[in-house]
């Protein structure tokens, strides 16, 4: 079964760490990557089942919003396998 993909984009590294910490504590998801996007933006990526990824993204956004700025968020239930070679969206094993 293909896993859902969750992404949270924050402004600042500390905000990203806060989001990542809250996300993995709130739901059974695997942390994928974090990326510096530019302009101080940081993306964090999660994989897991749809409900868990939704819960993780919601928790991460709520926590990150307490200390900084969340620029964006998304949950993709079944990302196309064509994305994997182009984007670093695989979770760490």
C-alpha cells in the first residue's frame, strides 16, 4: 500500500524542529527529509498512512505556529510514483 505524503513549510529552522518534534510525537509517521528552500524557509516531510499523516501535519502546524511562522502545508494521500525520482520524498527506513 502506498503511503501518504505530508509536508510542512516553515520560516526558520527552530520552527521546523518544533513542527517535526510535535508531528512525530502526535502520530505514527516516519520523518523523511528536511530541506532548506531559501529565504529562511525549511520544509519537513513525513510518510505514513493517511490518517496518521493528517494528524501529524495538524499537530506540527499547531506547535510551529506557537513559536514562528508556517508558510504552507499539504497532505497528499497517494503521491504519484513519478515524483520520487525528482523530489526527496522517501521516508528514512
